[in-house]
C-alpha cells in the first residue's frame, strides 16, 4: 500500500500542521507542541472545558471534534499511541475557564494511564477534573462487563452531549451526568474487510484471507473478536444492528440516533447500502430513527470496513444531540 | 478487494435508497426512478433550477450536492456510466420553477450526449435550458485546448456559485455567466496510488507497480496521463500546485480557494499532509488562501489518491462561495 507521506516519523506532526494551517479560525495550539490543540476561543470563562485525546490515525477522531458545542481541547500521540500526561495537562490548562475540565476519551489502557496522571497534575494546578470513558464496543466485552468495553465511533454522541451541556453552562457535575447517561445508552459494533497499513513499517496490521471478514473490529488496526465468512451488506447490517438492539434492549417505540461509520477505505456508497438495511431493520421493529449520521467519523487509517452505532434517545439526549456544533469536521445546527 | 454490497447489479439502486431513507428532509425522488433525485422543496417558483448528473461511484459527487444553495436535481447512471436523457428530463421537469434550468456537469462524451438530448426534450416541454460543463482537469488537455478538458473535483466550486446565484434570484443568463466565470478560473490535477475495483467485475481498473504513481488521474478509475515514481507528499504537492498556478496564471496578490480532495481510500491525515505543503507553496508566492476544503468531495470508489483544485477568487466569486448551502454532504454558512 502506497501512502502520500514524507518521512514516516513526521507524519503526525505534518498532518496536525495541515489542520492548524487550514482552520486557524476554529483551532489553535496553545504552546509549542503541535499535538496539543484547543478551540480558537478557549478558555471560555465560567464554562466546563472538555479535553479528549488518544492515538493518531483516526481522523476525524480526535482532532476533528474540537470546536464550539464539542470538545474544547485535544492531545494526540503517535499513530495508535496515547498522548503523554504532560500534553493532556497542557490542553487542560489551556481550556480551563474556572468551571473544571471533563476528560472524555475511549477506554484503552495507555490513554487511561496518561489521562489519570494528568488528573493528578491538574489537581496540583488547582483545576478540578472528572472523567467519562467512551466504552461503546459491544464486541469487546459481554454486557455484564460493559464498563470494561473499549471505546469506538459511538463517542461522537458523547462529544455532542458533553459539548452542548458545557456550552449551555452546566456545572462539571452536570456535564458528567449527561455524558455518562449518553455513554450508557450507546452501543457500537464493527466489521473489517482489510487491515490498516502502519505508516512506520508499511506492514498490514493483520492478514485476512479472501472471502473472510473480521467481526467486532476496533479502530486500532487490531483484528476483530472473531472471523467469519464475508457476508452480504444486508446480512452484515442485520447481524450488527440486531446485536445493538439486543444490547440496548430496544423495542417498539424506542427512538434512536444511528451512526454508520466508515473505517477509512470503504466507499460512502457502501455505507449507504448498509444504512438502507439498518433503517429497514429498525423500522420493521417499530424503532424510530430520529437522527442519522453516515460517513467517516472515526477511522483506522485506510482500513476497509464499517461500524454501526446506536444511541437510544430520550428528550434530554435528543436536545443535546441537536444543539449547534462546529469544528473542522463537524458542522450542524 | 472485498466490498460491503449485496448483488453487484443492485449496488446503485441500493445506495440511492439509503440516501433517500437517510435524508428525506433534504431530498426526494420525483417519480418512480430512484436514480432521479431533487431537493425536497423543488421546484422553487421563479428561480433557476440546476440539474447535474453523471455516473455512480463518485460520492459525494453527484447525489451529495443536491440541496439549498447547490444543485436542485440530479440524475445518475450505473457505476461510471451516464444517466439516460429521460432521467435527466425527469429531473429537469421536477426542478423547473419557470425561470429555466441550468445543466451543470463534467465534460465526458456520454454525459454530453445524454444531457444534450435532454435539452431538446426539455425544449419540447417548454423549459428553456442552458449548459455549463465542468472542465477543470489540466492534465487531460493542454491549456490551448482547455475547453476540451474533462471535469473532475473542481466542479464543487461551480455548484456553489451556480447554486448561490440561483438562490438569490439571478436569471438563467446570469447564472450561466457566473458559473462559466468560475469554471474558467478553476483548475485541478490529481494523482493515483491504487486503482478502483469495479463492483460488477471485482477487477482493478488498472495495474500499477510498486513504487509508482499515476499523474493526471481522472475520477473514473482510468489511469493518469503519465506514470512516474512515487514521490513524497511534499514533492507531490509542489508539482501539482505548481501546475495549477501556472495554468491559472496566478501570482503575488492572487486570492484562491483550495480543495484537497481524496479519491476514496486515502486517509484524511494524508490529505492534511498535502494541504500543509500546498498552503506553504502558495503562501511563499504571495498567493492568499481565502477558502479551504480538505476531504472527500469527488471520489472514484476506493481508489487511493488525491487531487488539488484551485479557484482564483475575486469579490464576486468569493461572495458566491461563501453563500449558505446545505445538502446531504455539504454544510456551510
């Protein structure tokens, strides 16, 4: 697989520089470290700051969700590697408007370690923080261990909710509550058809024979929880959506937001073929689809594949989802 | 290459159905033929309609640009194949608000043939039409034959201009004039790193050895105008941007809009690496970048590669580009 890059070791800093050059009206770097980025108007006095982060290679995750009505700051590491606690602290200080800072990121060991360290460092600086973990991947752990699940594309809903709550002036405690509530009602599952190629090594992250797919794939180039024969789009949509409906306990009269997410190389046409059947599957069960997102929201470089996320809606969650938001990759409202 | 599809022959109708199910607030099909789509509020009385179209496989082109401030209707064919004149006529009738209809599409033989036929059919129905062709690909013909160039991603600028002009109430003649003006000042050039895989055959559209790239690639899976060694991102950006600057005769004090477009499989990170150098290249020459678009705007299924487009701006063109627009894939203003 060929890539449009310069020296592989410059890849992260160079794409971040591109983002900063392209969107100076929306984002800025608060210091010398390009990998730390905050919304251009941060800090917002009296409002809760929201810091996210994780490895590179997932655009629009994470850098793309910094802006009004979304996250206030972000720190990223190398491809699929955690940012450092110092980088997280830099972002924290730059977005602190005096009302505390929420750490909102996906549940992965390295990220948890460094964000937790940053919590301690922020406390020394007198900045109260709280943490909510994205943990939407139903394939990563069974329901009885759902608090150990890893976070994938469904964190989009948590960003929207947290950002809207902070924007309207909720306290840190309130922002945590609404964000936890959204995470609790979000579920995601994905499939992979082709691996990621690591820019540093040029090697695929796993081998997958012709005619097979990975089910329960993550967004770090890792294989899925099991492997099976490649199914048709309709079979894939039915199986994935069914797993999500079961996990969330949805039924007639439920309302949902749907996210059909491409992992990188899969054409938008195929995502709409998946959406079509997902829509029918839910409609047949009397589940109302109130909001829809179809496109690339959380990728794994050029991995081929897709995930489906559902957020069960109530009036409060829907209001947060519909609040205006604007970032380099997210425009709505 | 594996795909998320059902029967290959149902691919087009199924992704279109997905779009219609996902965006009923924005678009509708005016009759029985799913491949004909118009904005939900068409026709707009007294306003010029804009119909585009072409082959499938380019999302968000063409279906994605139907909406307020953009095109009013679209007709698409099979993958990389023209729609029929009858489908174009259906779209024409459905968007006709009494002020005439502009046909705005890329310069390809099959499309020209069928749109021209539709012109004649529309005339019989008493609907005046006019045609502007996207012809921005500088690699497809030398400058002295620029009216024969094919249309690629730069048609985005023409959509924005035509849509904004129609929305503000310009006459058909005026919409044609501003759209022609934008097309005249738009130039695009692309490179390909990996071919498209046709859904019907599962076969790659061309073979490209390791360590090589196609320069001057189109968006129909066709090879480029020449083949060369794979360059670094900075070399690619320099060579492509230089060709565009020369072609448009840009220099110190020029103002431009930049579009860095992904052809399908190329990660957004790589597009920002390209944007970074393009930005520097232009800034070094005193060329001011006023608007930037980085992402997938016109694809060729899962082709790996990218194109760069420049539109030379003046106040009139900038005003049209900045007008609000909203479609399934385009949100701005």
